[in-house]
């Protein structure tokens, strides 16, 4: 009798799993990815060709390509009055130059890093196509960086160009000879430059004429004459296996073009076209007129449905671009519509200031009737609350006056909480002040449990009709108190203040730090500024004997900025091209300074020891550079993930 073999259940299950695995359908990964950047295989006419007369240009690549941000990155030089047409079609870029070609001129089309392949987005790298209409082609280059003059921020997308005409008038009457555009780091390279002498300028071209034609345009200029040169040089080139492993480092010969370190400082002149911007009347008792820029001449108002403006109080900004009129005559303020003529200076189409007269009708956003209804509503709501409180509290209830029966003059105090010994207290009222009863004011200093009267000054802030400053000799760790009786302060509209009672503690000395800056700087007109991590000024000090000392600083991380105050007005001043005046120089200390409580830090600063384009710390630089385009090493990633 033949014996029959029965398979084990475990072996059977294993066989089933193996067969299922063999039969399952997988997702193929598509094989190795293309990481080769696009290559130019043909140019019509040929790249670097001479004696060209063709205005239609075609570049052919070895694969399908895309132009990214062509309007921002592609620059044709010399600049074109009529915008060239640039379009892609499969593996080709088609360029049509609409301007007439100039004789014996080198033309460049700088693509920067705009050309990438269609599938993987691999960048071709910085590529420039060039041809000449003459027998020779120019190949010199000029490079550098363009920064904001006031804060050393890189300026992105601004034109930088050269003029072969060295006269000052060239910038305002002619287009650039050669032109480029800054990248996100503020860097520029002007290509296709012929040997010779040039002046260099920056321009935020608002009207497309490639010259400084509007005062609102940001500009940069340098009186130094530029003479391009070149010399053979070498550089190190790293060949990577993948994103973390180096294959080899090669020494590559190349032609080094000079100058390659031009620094330009961009600025906008202290000028704006003057126009009426808008008018507002938020409440019946006042209205505000806004202009687009400063003026040294006030407008003239003439009432058309009221007699005159003599009873109006004018509150104006420091440069007269914001004018607020407070109406003290209730017969006028109670009108639902104020109609008046306004005669003011306005910039005409030729850029000249001329007088213009407009008729204005101003209606309050909140009418007098609405104000009365809202106030009555608050009075009644408060009385209802008091009735409920009286029923709940019974004999414990204490009657209080209704605060809405009168309109009080409100205020706010700056700073609040503990102050440093170097600070003073500012009181900002809601309306311009008509008068203060100084006999109703008191100031004390606490000694043990007693409050003793202390000398003080309570003075109006110059140029600010709503603010008063409380000055005193503040001592670290001490506590002070300021009091004012009710009705001590009266506004121009007749409102009066409530009683003021504010305790003012001064922070103890051991909670502060000090910073002492020693400058290596030949200039004596330096102003040093402490900045916070948002690049805002915290404290300023004029340098004396090349020193700037800062006491009673809150422990924190600070940055340093300095400007040369040439005109000694205590503030940074912009430039003026017509007057050949550069903006006042600005410098940054290249790293943050950390201060702790009770620390006294001394810091030397060689202001000119580092080039301007390397001074501002990256942490407070707002114009961050665009990410560098790199070939995607996806094949290495694919192998690692298999």
C-alpha cells in the first residue's frame, strides 16, 4: 500500500503568500530622473556673432524649457524704448527686437537664471546671449551691489546702468548706454561693455524712459569714473556626488572683470508731487485735510455756508501734510454739511507748483443727532445698572454720579509701568489743549511711607497741541506720584479732564545694563543708534570724542547703526542729484550685542572696516535673498530610498 503525503498547513500558507506577492501589481518609479540642465544647441544668429542685422533671434535647446519671471529677470542691453517680444515655444526661445539696431553696438540678452527645463525645473544657470552689429563684440563687465542708503537693505529689481557721456546732464536727458537689473541680493552685472570711461547710476524707472525724469524715482549715483578692465584668474569649482558628498574640487581658469565691487546707495529725493489726497470729518467738531507731501504754504479756507473760519483752531503736522481744523463755534459745527472753498498749492502736469481752488462739502460720519442719541443711550443704560445694583446691595449701596452726563477730556500716558531714569512721562490728550490750571497739579516722591513734594516741570511738547511732558529728576528704585484735580486741563472744545492720580515707579539700577561704544572713525559728526530686532531705533546718542555711551538699557539683544550727520540736524538726510549731494552715510555693526542685567559692555567699532554690502546683520535684513536654484539630486535620493 502506497503512503500519501499531506502538506503541512504552515507550508501551504507560505506558498500562498509567495504566489500573491509575485502576482501583485507594483507602481514603477519611472527610472532615473533627468538632472541635466538645458543646453543651447543652436542660436540664430550665432551667439557672439558680429555684423548682425537680424532683429529676430532664436535660441534652440536640447530639451523643452520654461522661462521663469521673464519680465523681472531678462534684461536687454542697450535698453529698448519699445519692449522686445520674448516667448518660448517647446525647445525654443524667440526674441524680437522692436527698436532699430544701432551701428557698431554690442547687444546682450541676459537671462540670469530664468531658463529651466520643463520637467524637473533644473536651472541652466546664468546665461547671456550676445551679438554685435559691428565687426567687433564687446565683452567687458561691471559688477557690484545696490543698497538702500538709509538702512543698507538690498534693493531688488532696480536698473543699474552706465553712461559713456560723463556729463551730469546725461542721467536726466539720455537713456543708459548699457543696463542691468539687480537681483534679490541687490547685486548687478552690466555685460557687453566696451573699453572706455563711464559714469554709473541706479534708477527705479517709473515711466520706462531709462533716465531720471521724475523726482519720485529712486536713484543712485557715483562721481567716480569707471574704466572696465579684465585679467586671467582661477576659481575653485566643487563637483558633488550628491547633496552631502563631494567628488572633486577643480581649479577653473576664467577671465576676471573689474571693477566687481561697486557699491551704490539708492535714495529718493526729499520731494513729492503735491496734491490734495483726501478730506475727513469723523465728528461734527473737526475735519482733517490730507496732502500727498509737505508744503511750506498753508491753504486758504473760505466758508460758503458759514461766515468765516476765525473760530477754527488749526492743528498741523510738522511738514503741513496733515491739517486738522477744530470748530469752536457750535453754530458752525452743528451744520450737517460744511461747504467751503479750499485754495492750495498743487503740482501741475509740468511739475510746477500752482494754486488750485476746489469746493468741498464735508458731512460728519457721526452726526450731532447720532452723538446725542448714543450719549442718551449710555446714560439710561448706566442708570438701569445702578438700579439693579441698588436692589442687590440694598443698604450697602453707595450712589455714584453718572459719568455720561458730561463729556470728559480723555488722555493716555507714555510710557506706562516702570520707567528708566533717562525717560520722562508724556501725556497725550484727545483734543488740543486750550489751557492748564497749574495750581491744580502736584508731584510727589515717596520716602518711607510719606509722599513728599518734589520739583517738576509740566510743559507742552513743541509742535504738538495735544501733548504735555512731565519732567523730573528720576532716581533708580524710587517711586513718584503725579496728581491733577478735576477740570485742571481744558481742551479747545471746552472739555475738561477728570482727576489724575498716577504712581510712577522707577526701575532699580541693578535691572539695567550699560553699553559703551568706541568708534574708529575720522568723522566727528556721527550719531549712533541702538536698534531692536525689527530694525527700529531704541535710543540715539551723538558721538563725542568718538565715543557713544548708553546707560540704563533694558537687558536684551541690540543692533547698532550709525550715520554721519553732515548738516548737524540730528536726523538722517537724503541726497539731491541736482546739488550733487549724496545721502548721509549709514553703517551697521555686523553682529548683535547681547546685554544682561548689571552688565557694562565696551565695544570697539571700526565703522569702515567691512564693505557696506557685508555690514547689515542678516537677522534684521528684511529683503531676504531668493533661494538659489540648484540641480535637483533626485537620483541619489532615489537610490537612498530604495
